[in-house]
C-alpha cells in the first residue's frame, strides 16, 4: 500500500473495494396491491413490472400530431442521403482497445475479452457489418435485447420495487456500433452548436467538477459584494425510463440531424425487449415502450437532446 501512488489504478481500486458494501440478498418485495413476492421468480417479475409501468406514462397523441409525424416519416421513407462518414478499421480497433474487461456481457454472452482477441481480419468483418448497418439504416434486433439488473438506491426501502435502479446489460457488439454512432452524433451536434454551453454532462472535456467550481465562483463573487447566492436543484424522477419515443424522434427532425442518423436512432430505441435478472433467475420477456436503456453508450447523449430546449 505504501508503494502505491495516488495516480495508480490500484490505489483507487483498493479504495473502491474498501468502500463497497457486501452484496445483500434482495428481500421480499411488496407489490402494488400490497401482496408480497417471496421467491426469486416472483421478485424478478415484480421488479420487471415496476420498470414496465414507468414506461407506460407517455403522452396521448392528437390527430394533428399523428398527421404531422406521418408526413415526416413518409418523407424519410425514400433512400436517405449519404450524410454519415464511413466507419474505419482504426476507429473500431480504438473502441475495442478501450473496452473494459470486467464489464458484464449481454444476452449473447460475448465478453469484452473475446473482442480484444480479434485479429485484424475479424475486425475488418466488424467494420463491414457496421458500415452495412449505416448504409441500410439498420440497428439489428439482437443488439436491442437487454438483461436488466436492479441496483439498490441508497437510503431507499429495499422491499419496494421502485427502490432499484435498472441497469441494462447489452450486447458488447451492439455497444461498439453505438460508439461509432455516438462519435458521428457528437461531431454533428458540436459542429452545429446544438449543445448549449451550460451542458457539462456527457460532453468531451467537461465534467461535474467544473460545474461545482462554477458554483463556488458564483458564491465567492457574491461574498465580495455581500450578496446571497440562491441555487435550485432538480432531480427528475424516472427521467431516462420515460423518454417518449415518438416525441423524441420528432425533436431530432426539428434539430435537422442527418437523415440516416435519425432513422438509425429510431431503430435503436424502437422494438426493444428486456428480461429482468435476479441472481440466476430471469423474468419473462417484455417490450420496452418508452425510455432509453440505462447502461448503453448512446443513451446519455440522447437524453441530453431530450431535455434540450
């Protein structure tokens, strides 16, 4: 321990290990009708139902809204323009190198370690698959299947299904494709100044620490002139789980994103399915009707666009 420097990964790994609480079995869960779920299968179904209910609270559509979006989708049903740069082998190799070995795989069970063993010809095949997906505006259904695990929220009663944060375990192959899409989406948003200056989360060279420093600066400036500083903080409940798909795609068209990118993102968020895993027990498979998957590469940036004015 004495020989480990503060900048060394081992130091922070040890600090995290000491801080992390031991895994505690999920207790019996109370359902909405106040009945109790005791066995793991019941609890998995209970947690899945709670997550599924969050996605049901989406706005009702009016005929005018439906008509407007129908015209939009008819317009883009024609072959979209080649407005996205092709994916290169160096780009995919870089993303593979950055994969974390300890990240859990998705339904296909292909680990990050397996991708790191890929030879150059195999990476070239991935590049060909990804470019074909972009050319055909397609996001494969197999990459949209999620295994969801629940992480207990601090300070929340553990017998309540709403006290668990859902994390989606997704196909790493799909995540690699997401990274290439994220690069192109970020470049477009930054190039067109579509991300406001006040947005610090999920942006290159920006962090929460910088926002904290800004707050300290405002307070310090107030002290100098003997003024009080007031701050208002919002925590949007179930924000990621309740993103309305139709409204979100409409917003992307309003931002004039490249046609191909919008259609692929529409494919990405549509017709997703998930199963909830509790230890080694799985719930039934259900569709996801709203929200963006927590644990995915692309979702944080999509949510930034969702809350943009």
